[in-house]
């Protein structure tokens, strides 16, 4: 009797649980089915993404931008992508062309507490030794800083992605610009780049180093020489073209690499332009191409133009042509041989006073160029850290009569990618002691200049990738 009562009690407890178990089983089946569908959807998304990436890779390979035999550095493309193609290779519609595209994801892999931007400090120090009469006339390559060891440029940089569609950079720098002057802190660059505008264009706005020619967009510590080429100093001044305004770039979908650039700026360069108003702006343009020569290296060719008004409200135009060639043999970590060159023409109206004291407008056509090269004779080991270089300059003065030429070798030692030392010599001869510096002639004592340079440069933290 007791056994029957126990069995009845157990049955009474299990009977209500049977529907509950059935409901839980059905819920689990529904969840599994939903997860399966989500997994299949993710697989489909990854498959489409891989097909798109494969199509882009095939298109790039067909354009000859990369080869499987020679590891050549890529051209300085500003992260622009070719126009999109729909899966299956069908041409995009007008709406597809104007729709913004995401070129890369945000820094999703960065850990907790890590910044979404990079920052770094760069220090560039120069030592200069020359004749006492050159120091008296401030006629050296670093005018007013002859026979000194000084910080030319100490820079604090912040740069990174704002979101998948824009990036920004801010650079604050200090340096010594006169013998008894204090270090001054200024805003070197602060700009925003919109990376995914319609039709594959980009827009850079803010305070920028104009992308005129080969070297102007590079900071002093990134340039391949200790001092700046004479033609750039004479035509643009010691600071170069550093302006507030806008720059737009476009890389069209062609069988070869081609970058087109146009800019509008205030015109703040006191040497070449200096009107400093958008009513009469400084307009710039540049075209640049790149060719991979396979086993024979790679070459970049470019042409630039800048047009604006001088501080005297006179027309000024500068046209430039530039070239850079780099040869990196198979198996070499760095380039064995690199050659550079720029040729500039200045077309400007100047205000002169004749013997009767009457001001007249005269037209000046002036030109100048520099060529340079460096070689790293060894591929591996301690000797691969040494580099030998040479540069030759010739230029006319953009306003006053006269010209100058200079030549000098240098040697560089790289203990690592973040530390560099250079030792160089430069000989300069001038037909007249006349330039934008307007230093005193002093009987022609600054017409022949011999200088010895020492440069020490370090990078602490992050640093942007160097262009080709």
C-alpha cells in the first residue's frame, strides 16, 4: 500500500514537468536555428568582403603598382581607394559613386585605456662652423646661427583616425631662429583630412605644409639633407610654404598611378606671396605619377605650380618639376641608391625705384635647381648603417640680380631607425651678396662660404610613415 502511494506521488510530480521540458526543448531548438542563420549571414558577409578585396588586389596588380620580385616602396598615396565595383564586376551606379566608403575600421583591437591616436616627439639639433666674416654678415646656410650648436626643430606630434572617414594631425614645434633669441613655440600644423569623399577624392583643411614639389611637405628632420637646398630658401624662405587653407586630391582609376592636387590658401609666405587674404588667394596645383621599374627600381615624377600676390600686391608664380629615383636590390632592407632633383622657375613682378626716385614695376624671370644622391654600399651588418651623399645647388635670386652655387658631401650613420647622425661640408660661391636675407655685403666677404655641419636627430614615440 505504501509503495502504491509513493508511485502515485512521483507520477503526480512528473506529469506537470513534462510540458515544461517540452517547452524548453523547443526554445533551445529555436535559438539554435537563429544562431545558424546568423552564422550563415556572417559567412556570406565575409565571403563578399573577400571577393571585393580579391578584386581590388587583382586591379592593383594589373596596374603594376606591386611586383612579386622586387620589394619597392609604394608611392605616397594618401590612403585613397579606387572607385568601387559591385560584386561580379558590374559597373557602379551614380549613387554608388557618391556614397562614402569606409577604407578601414577603427582601432577596435586596442586595449582598455589605450589612446585612439598616436603621439611622438622629434628632436633635430644642428652644429655649424664657418668663417668669422660669414658670421658677421649672417651669410651662412643657417642665417644668424653661424658657429653655434642649436635646436633647429623639436616637435610634438599627435595624429590618428577620428573615425573610419577622417583623420587629423596636430604638430607643435619649437626651435632657435636667432643667435640671442629665445625658443619660440608655434603651431606647425593642425589639419583634418576627409578620406572618403565622392568620386574617390580627399580634402585636407587647416594649417598644412603645402605639397608643392618634392621636399616642401617634409619637415626639416625628414629631409635627405642637413640643410635646405638653396633654391628653396631663396624662392620660399627658411620656413617654406606653410599655409592655412584647403587641399583636395584625386587619384583616378587609370592603368598607372596618377595623383592630382589643387589647393586654395591665404597666401602667408612673406618671400614669394604674402597677400594674406582669400580675396586674392594663393592657388596651388600638383600632378604626380609613379612607375615601378621592376628589377631596375622605381621612379616618381611630379610637377607643381603656385600662383598668388606678393606683399606689394604684385603677381607671383612659381613652377616646379621634381624627380626621385630609388633602387633597392632583392634582399636589401634599405635602398642601395637614391637620387633627387627639383627645378624651379619664378615669374614675378617687382617694384623698383629708378635713379629719379620713381617707382616702376619690372618683371623678373628667375630659375634654380638642385640635384642630390645618396648610396648605402652594404646590405647587412654594422656597415649597412652608414650612408654617403652629395648635393649640388644652383639658383638665381628671385628679385635682385645675382646668383649662387653650392656643393657638398655628407656622411650619415643610423644606429637604429629612431636615431641618426650626419656630418657634412658645404662650399658656396655668390656673384653678389644679394638675396631675400639682405645681409650686408662687407666688401664681398660672404661671397665665398665654407661650412661644416653636424646633425643629430632622434624620434621618441610614434612617427608617421615616410613617403617614397
